[in-house]
C-alpha cells in the first residue's frame, strides 16, 4: 500500500531520545569510542529525496562511529518499493556503509532512499565517498550449490507464476518457484489492477446507451473469415436478440462479446482457440481468486483501451491484492510450495526429448531443479529490454529512448531460453505503447483518470485530438503526432469528489497537486493558465465534449463511451507521454498452456503463461485483459503441469 509508513529498527525509547538531538551535534563522546576514529558528528539528522511516488524522508541517528537508527517516511509501492526501502535501510545500518546494492525492480525507490540517507549523513559530517566504497559483510561470500526436486518447477514469481503455483498445488503437486528478482510480484504488483470479465451481477447497475447498442450491431455486421469467429458471431446474434426481446435496459455483455472485441481489437491476428479459452474462463478465475480471499469492488468501469464497461477493480491498490492473495495461500502451504528469490534461470534440463527441470544461478552458486511432472515458464515480457524491443519492433519509430511502465526485470529472459530449445515464437513484433506514461519515469503512477468515460485528452494547445475511448495503439499514435508527444488528461469533481479521493494507483489528488504532478483550478481558464495551454481552446474542447455527452452533437472523433460532463469545479489536469507497456509476442501455447515447438509439435514437459506467451492478444491488447490472461492461463498452466506424467 502506498500509504505513509514509518520503518524503525531500534527500540522506541532510543528513537525518542535520538529525536531530541535532531539536526544537532550532541558534543558527547560515546563510551568506549575514540574521537580519532570518528566518522560522524554524533546526533540525529534529516535528509530527503524523491522516490517513485513522492518524497522519501530519512531521519538518521549516528554515534561517532556507527549508524544506530534510520527512520523513514515514504509513500512507495507496497510489496515492492517499500521492501526496497526496508532492505536498503537495514543493510546501511548493519554495515555503516553506503555501498549496498540497489533492489532490482525498484530502482527509483532504491535511489530515493539512498539519496535521502546520504543527504542526512552529509549533515553529520560523513565522508560520503568513503562510505560508498566500504565493503559490506558477506559481499564476497559464495553461496553453496543447490539441487532439489519437486513435481512442478515454475520460473517467475509474478502474477502468472504465482497463479500457476497455487493451481499446481491445488491439483496435488509439490512446487518450487524461482524468481530472479529479490521480491515477488513482477509487473502485476505495479499494475493498475484492472481485470476484464463479463459479470452479470456487477454489471446489472449499468445502463445501456444507444451508442453502445450501435457498437454491438457493428460487431455483428463485421465480416469475419475464421470459422470459430463466425460461430462467435452467430452466438452473439442469438444473445443480442434475446437481450432485445427481454426489454432490458441494463448493459449487455457476454463472454462472446468479449471474445469478438479481443479478436477485432488485436486486428484479427490472434489465435481464436486461445481467446475462446480466455474469455470463457475470466469470470471463473475471478470466483477462484475470491475463493482464495481476494476482494473486488462491486462497481465495474472501463479502463483505458478496454472498449467496454467490464473492468473490475480490486479493493487493494495496484496489483497488491493479487500478489497478497497468492502469497497468503503459499504461506499457508509452505511445506509444499517453496519460493527461491534472487535465483536466475539459465537453461532447461532436457532428458529424452522432454523438459525435466531448470538450471539456475543464485549468488554465484549453481542451482539444479528437477521437475517430476513439468516446468511452467512465467517470466513475463521484454518491455524493459531495449535491445529486444529494437530487434522486433516493426510498428513504431525507434524505441531506444522510450520510457516503460515495466519493472526492470522484464527483459525477455524466458523467451530467449525457450527459443534455445526450439520453441515457436509468435507475434514478437507486436509491442504495445500507452499514451499514459509519467513524463519523468514512464510509469503509470500519477495518472489522474478514474475511467474512460469521465475524462478527455488535450495537447499543448489545449485541443482534443483523438477518441479517448479508442484502442491503445490508436490513442498512442495520435499522441505521437502532437507537439512533443505530450498531453494533458482533464477531469473534474466527478472524478475527485474530495481532495482525499485516490486515483487507481492509491495516490490522493491533493498529494498529486502538492507534488506538482497534477494541477487544480476552480475554472477551466485558471487550470489552462497553470498548465500553459490556450484557455479559449480548453474551454471550447470541454464545451464540445459536453455537448457530445448530452447527445446534442455527435462526438467529433467518433467517441462512444460517455458518462458525466466535465462541468463541475474543481478541474484537474495531469501530464502524460507515450510509454512502452506490454509485449504481445512470445512462446506459442495451446489452450492447455502447453508450449509448442517450431516444428508444430508440443514440447513435452513445458508449459507457459502470462506475458511470456504470444497469440492471445494479437497486435493490440485490450486494456484490462492482461491480468485476466495471467489468472486464466496461470491457473491452467499450473493444473496442466501438475497432472502431467
């Protein structure tokens, strides 16, 4: 959770006493210490620096020779950034050294806490260069080699890998999960958390609009050539006729509509059999997650690029709800499920033409893991690997300098491993960019939109330029045509009824405004002045949009997803730029999550799930489909591997 936390590593009484000396030299020499060996001026000092989600403040207490306490206040991501802060603080304190490693996958948080502590120690008169070169305990020690056996070995502890671990265990298997990062979670834990599924109960409060009816009719009228997709159309026609005959006015949805929107939204190049399995299992996977203790909010919404009002939001922020749910189950069954962190897979063990395990490395030691039944590959995509992006990119200008929403471990290692054993790769050229990156980090944090229906985009001139309910690639390409590829998201009080209302990343709008990551105005003209756009253009853009909401005029960009007008102060703006988000290509699988070889035959013993796979999303993934994908196919992969013999 990104709520403020205080991390302290000494007794409360000592903390109170140290704070009394805050910012000052005590002038006293601690017992047993010599001033000749002093590296600090004893006392308590404060420092701060920017982390991933805002300012990190460190209060550091030192004697003349050691660091005795570090207390930190921050708003870093639960399960990732906060773990990085905790780990780095502990190592700095234990070693009285600034020569501690960054936590992979939490670079901004790591740099932020290091800089905050360094700023405090500078006030203590420390030789920063010496502290940065001081060796830490155990840094040169080599770990012992490891060899283990389990029914199922899983590579990757993100959402797909952990779902597979739980599913494999539920189907009777012992499990070992390896993860190259120092923490679990992958991209899932830093995601916006939206999960797409037709869900009659939760969608029963939504009203169907005339524009949405036209959308369904357009899908029914679209020409299709694939036999399975034609059958979907026939099924949808029956479902639609029944809906119209019923006289219902609530939102129409079904797995069939979800299939067709996923297929069409990916330019009809995905594998229909995978989409069929996917959409039929999204709601059962939600119920499975809820059975494990996860909570979703009752209201559904439309996340960016989802095309329909079927996006579910967990109660817990970001992807923490998914990861905590899986980890809770794993902790309860830790005698049968082991997670090995800081363990990087190198190659598959092949015996008699089948995958029988994994060779890995951990702290310089060899790790050999044997799988009795099967291996699940769940290592994610390659959005953070600039070289791979450049190698496969065919749809965008050079992505060498593009920022990404991905964690640093999303480097495509599993895809390369699979390729080495002749796995078939599909759709590698399909790389998804979002128009929603933070201008500094590329992350999704700080995004002020709450859903598609209640916001617009304007460029640096204050003009709209695209249908904000369109496909993600359509919106991003339109943004790239704007000056500096830079835009403002505009919302009003409908999105933020109060200053403490949070966005989809657990950040309050007041905090974002205070940090300069969002802007607030009581009028559109005031807001325009703050963000440097032409006020007349902004007012006109909002006025024209509001008329489209009313139905007075057709939207100039063909937008069909609306809810409220933007007409109630205060008004807010947040800056966004293009960012690399998802790689749709990867290892080819069938509907049982079995990996397919380049020769078209199944690779015995190998299963795959999540962003490491290809063929599910086509050329463009719908927003909200990724977390549904990893739950559905992670669950399937775990079961398939567990039951294989």
